[in-house]
């Protein structure tokens, strides 16, 4: 998280706000509700209180405008700049302006007014942009889904450094952004995608370019808004140029950014038993054209060419991959090796000699 | 427009103007008096590096596809750095 220069903040905890005008995209009551909910995001975790006034000058004056709207920081038409706000202070200080050339919504269409307002009010209270891609104060808009919004930990740390903690946090478990060098790092899924490696953890994935050491951390929904916030397994079929992602009983096929028509499907349509609840890990073996699926202590083999589950499965993981434990979080293939992830460890398995040749830390994937 | 580019770039004049405006809005790029082209290239490169570093991109100081694609994403109008 970051602060404005001179760590600008309000010297009082009781602040007022006034809604000066409305967008025509939403009913007034929906706008009122979005702003009220956005202020509650911050009052829940600090001693701050927000009171709406309907006349006179409030600390935080909220308005909708387009292009040049009176503060010499013009908006730019649809998309691009969505809104801006001023750090705490007199006059313009704390004010928030929303670009009315945007399509404002209370769901995933256009731009969600509540999410943008919660971000802008963070500025009105003294937070600058955060570099944490999971933070509300990250500068780029991502619709984080319709399930209840919980302020990320990075934002809580920042605002509480300015105003201290409140005494009524209804959601004390604030989502943290994973650290790639955390010695206890465990993973949800790993897949290749057109030569890059994608490493999934919670609502994020790291993009690992073959030539780069630094992994780029990205919100899953910033790439694939329709996907859930966390996945169980993923693999790439390079022949079809498709990546398959699994969550619970569902599977999505992705061609780059696009979800293939007719997906998501149910995993039993691939030949898994109907009672199968989820897949833990998956990997496509280029040489054999088979894809291995791991669930619990068993694994299946799927023939991509024939699009059918191979006979004689499931088998026990321990029978073929002795020593990797009876659970797999994620798996990927690199050259003649399979890398099985189980909690903070990864097992390097030689396909050729059919045995484990090395045990590594999971975070060694990121050169930690 | 003095923006350092990869040789293989395919940016149009309009793209470059967009990128310059983006750096001015969010990274406090100062418009240079005409004729001071050399210095402004360095300024542009340093602002591009600041942005790439902020977003965890590969820090090259050059406008590449990844950097430009990120510039196009909808965002807040408040600068990412400085006053």
C-alpha cells in the first residue's frame, strides 16, 4: 500500500459526504446504496464514521461528470479513466468524481459503481495506489465477482496505519495476496499456456515467461472474468491449443482469453464417475497424448485423441508414483520429468526411470 | 514522439500519443520544450521504467506490447506516483 506525499489524512474521524448529482445508468436508490456500501468498506476497519448530508459543503463531495468537468483533470470518454479522487484536505480535498461516459452498474456489466467508489474513497481517505494486484487500491479495474466483497489485507494494513483499527470489523479474515517465496507456499494448479507457465494460487496466478526470472502476479478474473475466483486443476493440450481449467464438477476450455463455446461442461462428460466431486491436478503428457488426472489417492488416464478415458483406471497414485504421497495439489511436465506438488514440497519424477529423482521446495519454482 | 521502442514494434502514431498521455497522467511525465528531444527520450524511458516496475512488468524502459496492453486497461485516474 502507499500514501500520498506528506501522508495526508483527515484529522477527524467523523466525515460527511454529499452526492451532488446522479448517473442515468442506475436508479438513485442504487447509486445511494453503492456509495453507502463503499463507505462501509472503510468504516468497518477504522474508527471513521461517514454521514450523508444533502446540502452545504461536505468533506467528500461526490459527482458525476464527463471530459473537462471543472478540475483540470479531464475524463476521456468511455473506458480508460473511470474516476478519480483527491487526497484529504479542504475544498477539493477528499472529493470523488466519476466519469459519466462509463456504463455504471451494480453487477458485472460495464463498471461496478460500488467497486470503483470503494477504491476512490480510499484515495479520499489518504491511500495512494497499491502495487499489490490483489489490493482494492490497485489502479486497474477488475470485477472481483458477485460474492460478498471483503477488503483485502493490504488495504486494511494501509488504512489502519493512517487511522488505526475500528472495534467492529465484521469480516476479520481479510484475503492476503500470496507471497511466491513463502516457504510454506502450496499451489492450486500449474499449466503451460503457449510457452508461458501459469501457477495458480487462490484468486491469483503467476505468469512465468521462460526468459524471465521475475514472475508477474495477476488476478485470475482480470484474464477470465467468467471463471471462479479459485481453481482446482489446469492443463494445456498444445495440439488443440486449449487450456482446460477445473473447479468442483465443472471444466472450462480456454483458447487464450476466450472460453470455448458450450463450456463449462461437467467433468463426468469426460468419463469420470458422476459422484466425482473435483479434480486435484492434471497434466498432459505430450509424447503419449495422454492426460493424467489426480483425485484423492487415485489417478486416471485420458486419451485426448480418442476423447475417452483409458480402461483400467482409476489406479492408486502410490502404485505408479511411489513416494509422492497420497495427494497431489498440482502437476506439470517439463522435458522428461513430471513435477508433483504436495503442500510445500515438489517431487521431480523421471518418466523414463519411473521414480522420484529429487525433492524440492514448492517455491523453488520461482527461483526462491 | 520520443518514446523508446522495440525495433519490431507495430505501434501507430495514435498509439504513441496515447502512451505519452498515459505517462503524463499517471507518471508525472512533464511536457518538454520543443527541441530538447534527447533529454525527453531519457525522461520517457525513465517514466516507462517507473510504470513497468510499478506493475511488475519486465523493466525495459521501452514501449512493448505488454506495457501498452496494460496502458489500455480501464483504471483510476489518480497518478501512480508522486505529487
